[in-house]
C-alpha cells in the first residue's frame, strides 16, 4: 500500500464490478477510507476477498434520494466518484421515452443527487474532489447505436463544468473521465449481444477493438489509475475538465 490518499474518505458508486470496483480497490490501496456502494450486494461482497480493511461496503441506489442521503451521511466523503451508468443500444429511432428517462435518471440525475448530498459537507470542510464518469463517446466523439448513451454522457460533461465553476472558490474540484472501451462485465455482455447479431464472437470483438487505435480495449485498472490521480492532491490544479483516456480513439 502507498499513501497518496491517506486521510481521505471516498465514496464510490457502482463499485460492484468493472471500473467502479477497480477504482475502489485502487483508492483503498493508496490509503483512503473507501465506501464502496452498489445495488448488487453480492458483487460488492466479493471485494472482501481483497483483504483491504479500509473498504466498507454497503448498498446504495443512485436513483433513490433516500438511499443516497443515507449513504452520503454514512460516508461523509472528501472524494465522490460517480461511476454508475448504463449503456443503451440503438439510434434515436430505437429509443423509447421510458429508455430515455431510465438512462437520464441513472446516468445523469443520479450525479445531481449524489453531488447535492455531498457538497454541504465538502463546503463545510473547505475542500473536496468530485469525479464523474462520462465517456469519450458523446461529447468527444460519436459512435453508432449510442444515441441515448451519448446524450447522457455529454450531459455529464456539462454537469461537471457547472459544478466546477460554482464551487471553485470553496476548494472543491469537479472533473470527469472520458474513457474509450473498457473491459468490464457489462462490456462483455455487449460483445455477446453483437456476437449474436453477427453470428460471430470474433467479429464482434474485432469491431469493438477496431475503434481503439491501440488495438486493444482498456483494463478497468487503467481507468482506476486516473481516478486515483483526480482523487488525490496531485491533481489540485485541475478542475472542470474532461480527462480523455481512450487508447487514441478520439486523438487521431
Ligand atoms: N466499460 C466501458 O467500455 C465504459 C466506457 C466508458 C464509460 N463507461 C462508464 O463507466 C461506468 C462503469 O461501467 P463499467 O462497464 O465499468 O461497469 P458495469 O456496467 O459492468 O457495471 C455497472 C455497475 O453499476 C451498478 N448499478 C446499476 N444500477 C445502479 C444503481 N441504480 N445504483 C448503484 N449502482 C448501480 C451495477 O450493479 C454494476 O455493478 C458507467 O458509467 C459506464 O457508462 C464504461
């Protein structure tokens, strides 16, 4: 364990798997007191196998005001990592109002809920770092069949800049992360769905990998390293920004 985050209390949403889980573990290894939350307690519980005493797990549903209020009261965080999000597949013609509402709630409004809940404590203590999960897809680059998802992730960029500007004089930073494709359980589900459509798992995998000029997708731990940096005081002069980490996808 090193000590880049010693003394910091960190609240992570969607820590049951994928980037949220990798980030919760990475931040605990850097000495933070981590509060890892998700709606899937079974997945969350598996974090115990990491034998990190400084990770506390509990259920928190980011689409529920009461659940968020209780979770924030328990964690009283210096750092908030808003990681929860859902990928809707399809064009604008495929999207129903219900799918739009669900995605806007889970991917965007959830961040308003958690951020509103953590800000009073951060303001009182005179500092804090809020890290929002956006995507390279949406405001940075377009991708086929990601209409609803792209809109929600672009909205996260706006939410981030707005919070950053309003609270900069209070010592609170707010940044967002824009990853390319990352290996995670839900990404593997998306590969399987495309494989069914194409009749070939190899072809499906090749299509996803082709988006990344590096010829591979990211590991969740590579995104977690950026989360650690933004949570730490090493990034003290950075706020209101989109931090792109996409294997060169949008950099060509
Ligand atoms: N995987 C990628 O390629 C990729 C790329 C860019 C951005 N992202 C974003 O990163 C984030 C994490 O994605 P991932 O693929 O690493 O993880 P994932 O999609 O595999 O897991 C998502 C987690 O969110 C939890 N969750 C769902 N609804 C919730 C709710 N209401 N409250 C709390 N938790 C809830 C699930 O239980 C699950 O543990 C998402 O916001 C996603 O949009 C992912």
